[in-house]
C-alpha cells in the first residue's frame, strides 16, 4: 500500500502544477478548493506542492484584479 502511494506522488504533484497553471478563472471555480484540499494530504511533498500552487494561483489572481493604466 505504501509503495502504491509512493508512485502516486509524481502524478499528484503534476496535477497540482496543472491546476496552478489554470489559475483562478470564472470557468474553473473548482481550482482553488482543490488546491486547498491538497494541503491536507498525508504526504509532505504533496502538501508543499499544494502550498506553492496556492501561492502561485493567488498571485496570478491578484495581478488580474489590479487596475491597468
């Protein structure tokens, strides 16, 4: 069981990077809740990747909201 979970780590990390790339768009409101849920993963590597993805996504969302002159 532990060996199978270890093989899932790269897939989960890739999925989190993909979700971070989608960012915060009205078409994908599920992205941020999914990233937040990953921060509760039992694996430390996944939690770390989730935090990085949340920060990246939040930064991209904030820069979209700033007024452009």
